[in-house]
């Protein structure tokens, strides 16, 4: 029998075996300058590089379980040897846990990379992974318990977003964490935290594309923090300043959102109502001195508000202030000059003090509302 056909058959079989072995090895592809993929040198089988390459390929092929099985023994065998690839291996195992739907378990691996390997490239990737998990948690995703997502993870998400900002300050990753945390507080009606978070975001990232959104939502959060005329009016005063600032920087957006002078006037009127309530409370206890002081303060601070009309009419009826005598009833109204230390007997007409008109001219039914205090505060 001729030997050449047998030799050719053996050579063909050997070639097929070598080709199969080569295909079994993990390969790496890289984009060249022209934008096409080129194969780099495949790692030698059995080396740490080959183990990590195999895990990456398994993750790319949506086989996270196989990636975890390949990484677990290698990490256990090399975690005390100080391998330079240990950080990447732990990060890949965390990615495998995440792909398996166990992101809480993955946090242990990400935290280990962050704490033990801060000088590696895996550090930044681990922080980004925690950011993604934190965003999911604050947006309502629950943590698994015995395979079922029933545990609330909102507090964990908040903690992760705070840590991201601490670990990569000034970066785009931290910027996204900051706005996501502020938005979460806003959605959850944690208004004081939302206002502080938006304020801090504007200070830390003044050139961010999210600055207009942060300024606008801070205004809404500040206004919503006001509980009513029987409570501290500080949120209303702060909101007026914020509205004016937003309108100065973004006039078109302010007009579109209704954050303009009309809103400032409404906020001013609401703040004046708080002083009216305070005066009613003092009157209910027969403390007219304190009530008069509060009403004078109202006229000075909020002269164009509706509450100023009620206050001025009531003070005229009580004789705490002198109305103008020579001004027609339909004349323009403006603020009366007054000081806290002056008594009602010494108050002069606005004309005598060089000020034209008053914010209130008629002493009608509105003044009686002040004499009927509501229940004590």
C-alpha cells in the first residue's frame, strides 16, 4: 500500500486537532487604526491571563455561571499571592454575580476592589458598577431574599450614591451620582434633603448640563417645605431669592416654568400671612403690644401683599396708625414708612414723611378678620 495517502490523512487529522485546540483557547480582539478588529496573541492555556480571558468570553456569551466557576478557584488560590491580575479577577466575578441577578453579592467584590486596589484601573470600574446598582436601588428595585426581590434597598442605594461622590470627586461618575441622589430625595418627598442635595450639586458642578434642572427643582423643594401660615416662613423667603436667581441666569426657562415675578408676589403674600397669624395669636392673648409690633413689621417687609391691606385697616381702626387725610380714595397705594420703635400716636401720615400714599386706604370688612383669631398656635 502506498504510504503517501496514509501520510496525507495523518497530516490532515493533526491539522484538525491543532485547529480545534487553537479555537478552544481564548482569543482577544482589538480595534486597529482603520476601525477593523484584529486578533492579538492568545494567552497561553493554564496561565492567569487565560483564566481571565475565558471568564470575559463567558460573560460576553451570556454565561455568567461559567465565568464564576472559572474565577472562584483561581481567586481562592491567588488571593494571598499578590497577583497583579487579582483585582481584575475579583471585578469580573462581581460582574458575573450581577449578570446572575445577585447584585447585592456583587457589591462585596466591588467593595473589595475599591478598598484593596485603589491604584488599579479596576478601581474606577468598580465605582461605576456600584453607581449603576445604586441608581437601580433608589429607583425602586428591591434586593433578593431567597431568590425573591422583596427587601427594600432604598437606603443601600442612597449610601452607594454618596460613596461614589466621595471616591471619584469631580468626575462625570460623581456628577451623575449627585443628580441621581438629589432626584431620589425629590421623588421621595424628602424636601430638605433634596434642597440641600441640589444646592451642593450646583456648587460642585457649576458647568454641568443638569444645573438648570437642579436650580429649578430646588425652588420647588423649598416651596414645598413650607407647611402653612402657622409655621416658619423661612422657606418662602429663600424661595423668593432662588426664583430671582434662576430668572437672572435662565430667563427663557424661568418664563416657561412660571418662575417669574408673579410667583415672587405669591410667595411674598404667603409669607405675610404668617405674620397675620402671629398677630392673631397675640390678640387672642390680649397682648396688643406684640400684635402691633408684628403688624408694623408686616407693613415694612410686605407692603404690597394682601395681608398688608388687612393689617393696615385694622391698625387704623385701633388707632395704632394715622391714615392720610388729604388723599383721594382712589389714589395709587404705596408702602407707609414706619419703624418698630415708634408708637401709634407718633405715626405720621405718609405725606409728612415724604412718602406718597399707603398700601391700604380702605378700612372695610378685611380689618375685622384680624380681630377673630383662630385656635391658638
